[in-house]
């Protein structure tokens, strides 16, 4: 009897089936990516105020989701998880930048009046005047239309906290002279 490796010798006419779970999973991810990429990018653009940062954070958030895609059935809200990854990435970058600034610049400088005037020029710049939490709450609720319960899951706070942050953000925008805030 001739011994042969099963992967090298096949009977004539035998159908060899390849595992399709990984291919189907990738197709599902591709579809999810196409559906959510632009929304995530816009949200992160409003939060960061910078196109390049928003693009990098979008890519990092999708990478984190891709790494867990095999476990997607265990993630209750994949879209919420994706947005949470993006917002957490922004917060981590901001913390690192603030730590680096504190080390480099011992004393805080007085705010520049011209910079404040320019910030009132458009909505993106107005949003930069809010706290990151207020900005994130406003973007999720008012710009993306999430209910406060889902926004709360994304931000990992209570729904009442999200509503309070959004109200504080709107109040701050009105105080800065924004109409329809």
C-alpha cells in the first residue's frame, strides 16, 4: 500500500471544498466598512478638526474592529464599538499631546484674540471650543442622529450624562454667538 499525503493526492472527480467562513467574514467586513467609513470619518473630523487626524483615527478604529471581526457575534453593537474605538483613539492622542506639551511648556500662554475670532468662522471651529466630551456628545446626537441611549453606550456613560453634555455644548455654542445651536 502506497502512503500519500491527503493534500497531494485526490481521487479523480473528487470535489475539494475550501473553508469559506473567512472569505464570507471578509465580505461582511467590506460591506460594513463601506456602510460606516464615511460616517465615522465625518464624526472624527468634527471631533478632531483635522482631516488627516480623522483619516488616521478612522483607519485605526477599523483596524481594531478587523482584529476582533472573528468575534463580531459577541459584540452587541459593532457600529457603537467602531465609534468608541475612534473616539478612544482621539482621547488617547489628546492625552499624549497634552502630556508632551506640559513637559515642554511650563507656563500657559494667554489666549490669542485673533485665534478666537477665527474659530467662530464655521461650525467645525466652533466645536473646537467645547470640551471633548461635549463635542463628542453633540456630534453623536445632533450631527449623526443617535438616540441618547446609543450615544451613551458609545461614550460609556449614562444617557442622562450624554443629554447633559449635549445641553452644555449647545449652551456654550449659543454663548459664542452660534445661531440654531
